[in-house]
C-alpha cells in the first residue's frame, strides 16, 4: 500500500509545512467523487466481511481542529455500512467517574470488539491536546501520555486491531469560513458554540500540540495520516481510499461452511 498521506516514520513534520489543499490522489472534483462513490460501495462490502469473519477489529481515529470535518467525514464515508457492525464513539469532556480513572479507561472500553469497526470522533489524543492547551493537567502528566498512548495502541494492535489514525488538516482561513457559515446559516447554528471562538484564539497553541502528537505517536503499528481537508470532497475520498486499501490488505473472509452443510435439508 502506498498512501501519500501516511507520515514517514522517524521524520519530524510540521503541520505548517503540509498543504491543507493537497491533491496527491486527484485534483479533479468530479473524478474524485466518482471514485469515492465506488470506494464507498466497496467499503460496505468489506465491512460486511469483517463482521462475518468475526475475528479481527478495525479502529478509525479522527482528530481535527474544530470545524475540521470529523462529523462530515463520518456522515459521508460510513453511509453505506451496516450500523450493526459499526460503533461510533464521540469523546466529550470526561465525566466525574471517567476522571476518577486513568485517561485510557474510557477509551479502552470503547475499543471495537471482534468483527467490529470502531470510529473515534476525537479520542485519547484529546488528553495531549485540550488538556495541554487548557492546562487541565501538569506538563509531566501529559508528557508521559505520548508513550502511554503508543503502548496502548501497541496492545490493541497486538490483539488483533488495525488502527487507522486520521488528522484532518484545515487552514486558519477555512476554519473562519466554516465558523462563519455556522453563525449565518440557521441549519448550522446548532453546530456553533462560543467555545469555538475561544478555541480559535488558541490556534497556535493547538498547532504546536498537534505537531507533537503527530511526531511522538507516529509508530509502525499505528501511523498517522494527515489528510488535506479544506476540500471536503478530497477529504472524504482520501479517507475512504485509505480504509478500502487497508481492508484489501486485511482481506477478511466469510467463515467456511459447516461440515456436511451441503447435505442439510431444511424441512
Ligand atoms: P465537535 O466539536 O467534535 O464536532 P461537538 O462540538 O458536538 O463536537 P463538543 O462538546 O464541543 O461537541 O466537543 C467535545 C468537547 O470535549 C471538545 O471541546 C473537546 O476538547 C472536549 N474533550 C474531549 N475529550 C476531552 C478530554 N479528555 N479532556 C477534556 N476535554 C475533552
Ligand atoms: Mg465543538
């Protein structure tokens, strides 16, 4: 598999040097959309097989700045899958009970079981992002988490989970336009909160935290993909393609028929 969005291992990256309008796969919207629809059908078929096989697991992690497109990506990419085999978990600010435990407790609990496709809308990475930027924990606590996350993801990997981590990369200007649309368009008002403007003012601090997250947690067993996400059509296509290519490699199979099944007569 040759995915241009996978971060090369061991190479330090800076988001500011990566394009938010990349066109590695395709620069033509119509062509990308046509291919996306075909890939989405294929994704549904693979997910069905993963579920039928009932052995391995796939975990998709989505991180992005606010208005980065996590919700839209989930809505579009997973439109055709069987809801019974897919669990989407949106991680919000931790509850009191969750805070009484280690930061991975609620995350591990949401990890997909055998045959399942799990999607994390935000994730354990919030514990090195918002926690760092808003100083919700001392530096030595969040610093230690990069390695704890790497080991946690290794455990998932070693026990049959394939991890696909996507960072949706949008520009400062694109975020402004999306927030503005949320303020102006009554059908989008509900997506806007004043908290968003606070986060926007923290843009630089977040970019730094994203850079560290990407560099510290880009492991062979769970590499990061940075998806240029200013164009929603490109974002959806790139995510779907990574998923389908991963599934082709995993190649989940329908379980073999029971012995002597061909002799069974149902009366
Ligand atoms: P989104 O912005 O992802 O579309 P939303 O706006 O519908 O989601 P919010 O309640 O705004 O929902 O988003 C979840 C909030 O929870 C975010 O501000 C995020 O930073 C926060 N959050 C998630 N995980 C943690 C964590 N571990 N510690 C503190 N805050 C967290
Ligand atoms: Mg929000």
